[in-house]
């Protein structure tokens, strides 16, 4: 994802074609213009560049009216100078449970403000990858850097920047909703007043449920509360493990609206899902993982475009090729346990 | 190649706020689970009342030993059946996983729970000592009450570490429930029958040095400080050894996830 531009390719000749705008660089190659963020400026004049958000974000193409908000993210923002555009860098991550290799040399990079989908059949290694990022399992090898912080070396600092919604959320059954919010806000270093908690619950439509235990909430209400708790500290990265599983269409739609809202506030989202339609509609980029290995990482449209003529994909497609066809084509049709 | 460098970490939540939040939540759980505590007090109180005859007292080695035995029962019940089972159930439900993805250090999660359990043990010890001493017309000085609380922390730690070992070695909450009951019954029978000599001298010795036997002896010792002996000091050392061994097992093999 990142390019260390060799001196020969980015010196006098290239500077002539480059516009330096604050800490971003627009490089013109032929008819193509690419925007980079300057991550490092070396003494010899060479620059270490990371790609800025795509000039036309993939989600912009997928999501129509959200385009303007997404396009704004590519512009330099005052006060965010020299921040790398990669918010999460997972390198050569391997996770094993005894002799079983759940994740093998997974490398991912998630950009600031991006919704990234991790897709895979059951047992492919999605949750294990997320668990390693969340610090729940100790990876056998590899590194996870969140906003530049090594999760293994500085777990508390990294977790303070991360919001997590697990596949199955459970809180102590004796605690009321208000007490749960108070607990988790405190664990993230926020001391919320009663008024702030009430306002927060009101915002997610749970103002009347503050004294109820978590298990008395409906599935959609539980999901809303889990998401609220996951972002109570305004994390830079939100990890969602199958967030829409078991939700009705209304709750699902509402969840995506909230996730999109979080992204527009500058957060990045890494999610796993079995719903290819959702992934195609919502994710800027997706990675397909199977048997613990990342098979491909693309924008949903690029993925379809790249594999639409693959015989394995054609064999399962009915009419126009969809992301689901590509997914089944690449990972196989057999049912996984 | 990635441009993301390993930068210096940013601020993490203040430890005091983390601990306060956990303790507040665990206190709410503790208060809502007060029936467990009441049951843990009722069983030893029943023992105190039913053994309030001279023959029975002689059988157990005197009133002080009966009070010690009652406290040991209460603490064993709440530590093994209360603490271990709650931890196992929360682990199965994924409560710990949710807590572990927060910046809270893992030791704070356990320390908060153990803190509440220590409070439970102190309440049990105080209630039983007050009832027991009144029942047997024993008067204690303020210093002795202080020592009772100190021994309640130490004796409670023996059973808490035993509970921790159980939850470290066994994953399933159902199995812990069954095993916990068995261990509790075995400890009660061992102390009750073995200590009395009814099962012979070998069992009497085993009972005396069992977790319940040692904690019971310690309580009897502080309730009658003038008779503190070398045997009591040795018992104190054995209690510490139990704590180290059981806690070591419980920490070494404890898994946060039941899967």
C-alpha cells in the first residue's frame, strides 16, 4: 500500500509534476493523478509517501449520496498534519490454537475513514484475526499497529483507541443498562454524569430502558447499546464482528446508518460479515479470507471486475456477477461447519 | 513496506478510574447477589447452634474450634460455590472477553472481584464471631476482633485460591458446580468427622492439616491468643503454602475464554 519512492523517480523531474499541498503530494503520472500523504521527509530529499484516500472513494461509487462526505476525506485537514493515513497495519499475522493454524501470514492495512470488510466462510479465520487485533489472543507471529501503536507492546494504549463489538456481547446480568454504560465509560477513561448517560441512551432510543438489565432488551436494542458502548470513548478504529447477525431489516438499516455516521466523523471501521450484499453496499474495500489466508483485497467493484471472467465465478453466477458469486467462486461452494 | 512507525503510546485511562469503575460494578453485583452471602452465613450459624451442647463442643475440641470451623465453612462455601462458579459462568457468557477488549489491565478485573469476595469473607467472619462468642459467653478485645478480621482475610484467601485453582483447571461452569459441591462436602465431612477422631488418627491428622482444618485452627488461635502455640504458627505457614500453591495453579492455568 505504501510506496517508498526511489530518489530517481521522485526528484527534480517528478517535483516538476508534483504539487506540494501542506503535507500531501499530488503526483501526476501521464493522465493519472494520485494523492499521497508525506509520512517521512528524509535528509536526502526523498519522501516516504503513503496513499491518501482515493480521489474517488470506492464507497462513493457504491453509496451514491454519501459521495461528497467521502470525497472530503481526501483533502488535507488542518491539525492532522503528518498523521499517517493508515490507521491499522497488520503484518504477517499468524494465530494458532495448538496444532491448528487459524490465521496464516495475514497482512492488512486499513485507511483512516475507511470501512473495511473481512469476508470469509465459517472457520476461515475472521474472528481469530479480529481477536488478535483486539488483543484477545496472542498471535504466534506478526505485528499489529493501531495508529502507530504496537498492540502487543502497549496493549492498554492501543485498546484505548479501539472500539470493539464482539460477535456475542455479554455483560454482567445483574447490572442495569445505565450501570453498564457507566462501567465501560470508566474503563475507557471517561467519567460520564447521569445526565450524559441519559442523553446518550436517548440518542440510541433507550432512554426508557436505563434501569433494565441487558438481557431484557430486544436484539436490536442490545445491538444499539453494544455499539454505543463500543464508541463511548470515540475510538479511531471500530471493530465489528458480524454486527448485523440476527437483526431484522429495520435494525440492520439503523445500524449501518450509525456506522456510516461514525465514519463521517473520521473513524475507521473493520467488520466481518456473511452478508455479501451489505459488504458490497457499505464497504470501501473488502478482503476475502479462507483457511486463515487472505485471498484478495480490493474494492467490491474491482473485485467483481477482476474475477467476473474467472471460470469458478462464472460457474456459480446467475446472470450479472455479484460479490457473493466472487466470494463463493473463490472460497468454494461446500458448506463449512 | 509500511510507513506506520511504532510511535510512542498515547494516554491510557487512569488506573484509579478503571479500578473505581470495576469495583462499583462488582459491588452492585455483590449487593444483588446478597442471598448467596446470607446462605453462606446461615449454614455456619446452624452449625453453631446445633453444636451448642457440652458433648458436641467436647467432640470438636471446644467452643473456639467450633467457631473457627463455622467461619471456615462459611468462607469455603462462598469462595468455592460463589466466587468460582460466578467466574466460570461469566467466562462462559463472554463477560470477561468484553472486559478484556477495554484498556483495563486484566489484573484489575480479577482484583476487583476478589476484593468483593474479601468483603464477603469479612462479613461472614464478623457475624459468626459475634454470634459465636455471645452463644458461648466469650468476650473478645478490640485487638482480637482486629485479628479475627486479619485471619478472615488470610483464611478467606485459602478458599479463594482453592476456588481460583478450580476455575483454572476446569472450564465448564456446570462441571465446576458439581465439582465445587463435592469439594465442599468433602471438606466439611473431613473436618467434622476427621477432626473429632471418629475416623482414626490418620484421618484426624489429615483433617487437621486440610484447608478447613488449618483455617479453623487459626481462628481458634486468635480467639484465645494466650494459648497460641508452635502448632498455630505452623498452621499459619501451611495456610500461606496453600494460598501460594492453589493461587499458582489457578493463575497458571486460568483461561479467560471458555472455548
